[in-house]
């Protein structure tokens, strides 16, 4: 912040957007159902949401596409003065991040120091990896994690998890229902967070291979390893892509993560079946 002399006291008031630029209800950062409590949760009293021109003492959100080169899609400028607060961004995502910063300030105090701040992310991808694959992590925790990620302006969640499938044999260990995940993804979409699913493979597949011994990789002694997929098996690829297909329609991302770590870690020679498998 660049301090100025005036220190405005934020009173209960209206959250307005200039020039009718805010299309409420469809944007990533504002939903009419929760905007009043989400944008400024620490503001006392009732908050009115308006899309007409801003008055004195309003919190004004401005979308200015002329500043795209300067701010990009996720940058914003926050200005605090005696006559109100203005968040300026070139894109709706940047405007949302501006409201995150303002919300955090208002949680600490309702008297804000005057000044201005320009915030543009250095990295395009900023995220968290959560392994909810073989342990139970409650959906309430993931829901809260999404809220915290939005406050920190993180935009990617890599989620290693087991989703219920059409094959009841797979619905063991800790798994999530399609409705559970769809609800979390819907919230993430509103917060501008891309949730990327992962089924780790070809190692760490024990929770999927426990009922498919025919696909379990054999070592040099002929013993099966339940955690490792035999890549030389003619059904191996179809088995894995079939699992991926079960996740389709629940996630909205364009990406998929297949893990690919810790497969045959020991320094012993590769099993003959894998050495001879086509690549």
C-alpha cells in the first residue's frame, strides 16, 4: 500500500459496479445469491448489490479492458480513498481477486488505510496438490480448502481421489460419490479454481487392481504386485482409460493427471513382461 493521509471508515453501503460491466449471476466472481456476504463479509449491516453508477462511499468494481496489457486476466488495482473503494481489473477473474484482498482487509478492521495497490500474479498456475486417494478426507475440508485457496489467489487444485464407478467392485476403500465431487467442482468453478483429477498409474493402483489379479505385474520370481499395472497386458490400457471415462462428466477441466511415479522403484531388473512390452 502507498499510505495517504486520509483513513476512511468503511460503513454499511452498496457494492456497485461501474458502467454496467458486471453481468451478475454468470461471472466467476459474483453470484447474486451470496455476493453481499461474500464480497464484504466484515462490513456491518445490510449490503446492497447494484449495477448502476457508483455513489460516494460505495465499493466500486470496474472492468477496464483497456488495461489488459498491464493487468492481464488476473491482475487488479485496489484504490482506497476517503470517498470510497475502487477495484479495477481488465477481466472478471482479476476483479474477483481484488475482492479477495478487500475482504481480507475488512476482516481485520473496518477502518482501512488509504492508498493504492497493483497486484499482478507472477505465475500463471498457482495451486495445491491434495491426495485423498487411500484415506478419508471429508468433503467439508475440501470445501473449506477451496475457500482458502481463493483467498490466497490459487487457481489449480490437483486432486488425487477415487470416484465411485459403475463397477461395484471398485467402490471400496475411501471413495467419493459423483454428487459429492460435482458439488465441489461447481464451487471451484465459481472461485476460478481448476480441479484436475488424478488416478496415479501405472504404480499405486492397488485400490483399483485388488480385484484384477490378471492385470497385476509379476516380478522376476513370478509374484504379483497388487500396486503395479502390467503394462504388457493387452487389457492394461483399456482398463486405465476405462477408469478415466468414469470421471468424465463430473469434472469441468480440460486436463488429466496420471501420476506416473514410483513404478518399479527397486534396482532389480525389470520383469520380463515389461521389458518385452511394445512402447
